[in-house]
């Protein structure tokens, strides 16, 4: 009987496959809806490998999120991309305090907000960006780090995992990782600094002095290094190829993912949208900032004439990208008093924030 499964399969190969250069019988399409469930009743574990041919940061971050949205719980993907010249900020960072907006605009540097937590980074042609996206049944952060370690060892480089998300050599950072989980699929992505343009990095990034002090350094430039300082042979391309070979060796067979144009286009427009990127702060607000064990925090509050907090905005480079959406409702409607603010935070389980609130001068 010619059922729905056969119809989806035939429709793909006869109508859509030619658009992507795929002949009938070469590769069976994996068709998903937006809610991360296969449309057909048949499903097998898939492993994907993809390198973007675009150097546009909006497009590359959109593909990254597309894979996060569409992979199944038994799938695994490794995605590589390079951005021409771009500043990428964490989901919950304040753009006005983390980057030099005037210089970025003057030099036409792309500035993009990602969906993961963490801090701002500068990308250019000397950086290789990678993203591991895996369903809950295949996510293995140790295996991911081991793949990177093996690739670097091939160039005679020995790296260490330090801090909350860094890869370093002799205490100097060449890679950072950020994370996101959505519908049972997990993403960990980062950048590998092969050749570092420290002048551009120092020009466009303006991280909090609190953050630099916590690392015991004077500037963002003094803390980072390029992999080419430790190997004369390493390049962005041969590092990518080494990682790709190790991935195929470990997970073969691998496939190339197909990006549905309409869904991908919607994500590109999201990343280009000023509403997504700007995340403007509150006007006429009271604010305080500090550095806690999990990262920098800037808390903005607007208070009405009765002394009650009406609006709350929490900026942070914490790896927990859900922190603001959990904290902000807790403080909305609380009296503008440090003891009541601290009490509300403590009751909701935010003990470190509560202890800090106790020290505020309101």
C-alpha cells in the first residue's frame, strides 16, 4: 500500500532533491517538523558533518541554531564555519558595555547575538569556529574535548581545559565554549584561535574590568594566544581537515545535512533583526554590577512612585543562559529594599545573588 511514508520519500526525491544537487537514490531525506520530531514513522540514528561556505556571521549562526532546532535525540552533528570580521556576544550580555559600538559601526564589523551564554568574542579569518550538536542520547562533552585534543596533538600542541569553559596553553586562552539545550538536543560551540589579530580584538571588545581583574590580567589581549605561536605548521584549513578526519574515523558513516530554505531564511532574519541584537537596557533605572563565581552580573531595576520594582533586567556572561529569565520575574513586584530583594532571591534559590543584594547601597 502506498502510505504516507512512501509519499514523503517520493515527493522529496522527485521534487526537492534536484534543487540541492541530490540524485534519486543517493541519499534518503531526513524530514523534520519544527518541533524536533520526524514526520515519517521510520527513523535511524544520523551523524552529520558540515562546513559552511559562507563567511557571513548572521548566516553561520543561523545554521548553527537550525541544527539545534532540527536534530533528533539520537543524532550528532559537527559543524564548522569561519566569520570574516565579527563580534559575537552572549545571549544575556549588554552590547553597550561589552563592545565598542562606535568603532564596530565605523569599520562595518558584524555584531551578532548568539543563543548561548558566555562572553563576547571576536571572529575573523584566523579563527576556526566549531559546533557540536547532539541529541541527549549521543551528547558526550568528554569525547568532544578529546577530539580537539587529538587534533592539536597532531601539530605537537598540548592543551589544557581550565576554568569554566576555556582551553589554554600555559595559562593563555585559545578557545572558549558556550552551551545551549533545546528539546532534548544539546549544543556546545566555540572558537579555536589559530592566528590572532590582537589589535582588532582589543579595539572592538571592551570587557568589564571586573572580569579582567578576576583573571589577574590587564587587557583581553594579554590573556589570549594563537595556536600558530606553538606550531609553524598549523593553519585554519589543516586544523579543520584534521578535526574532520578524526570525526569521520570515530563516527563513520556521516552525511551532509540539508537546510530547508524557508526555515533557515527565517533564522537569518532573526539574527539580523535589531530587536534580537540590541536588547536595550532600562531607562531611568537603578543599577548595580559585580562579579560572582559564575560570571559578571549587571542588575537594572526601575521603581515606581510607591517604591516597588516594576521592571527588571539582568545582564550576565554566565554560562547558564537561562539565568535572567528565571531571576527577573522573582524581583518584579518586590519593594525596592535590599533586604526584601535579598529575601526574594534567597527564597527562589539564588543564594549567591541574595548575598550580594544584602551588600547593595539602595
